[in-house]
């Protein structure tokens, strides 16, 4: 995955962060990597627990950890949104997802 990510950001037409200052590039890259890694099902309950805890407090703050949490949960919701589609669309998505997981 890291190699594909490196290729994406080294290809001029695909580098969406090339015009950002270097410190912002590093922060953005970190946010993207951590958010994608958090889509792993093994991190699900940890994310939900953290979100529930933070929702009970003064959330969100402007920390990088809170940004990662918001992006991670948003990415998981977007990924699972296919379940609220009509039945034929849902089954098509599920079949494609099972094929992807099998590969």
C-alpha cells in the first residue's frame, strides 16, 4: 500500500497536495494514511468507543487526533452507505465487495 501511495503522490497529475506547504503536505498525508488504516474492521470498536467518549465531552477539538477520528468515522460511514440503497443495488455492491475480499 505504501508503494502505491508513494507512486500516487510522485505522479504530477495525481499529486493533490503538491501546492501545499511542506508541513501541511505531511499532515495531510498522515491524515489520509491513518484514516484508511482505520477502515480495518479490527479498529471498529476502538473507534466507536473513542467517538462515544468524545461526544460526551467538548468535541471536537482542533487536534490532529480528533481530525483523524472524524475522517475515519466519515470514511467508514461512506463505505457502508451502500446498505441503504435499493435492494438490487445493495446485492450488486455486496457481490462486488465479497469478490474484493476474496481476492
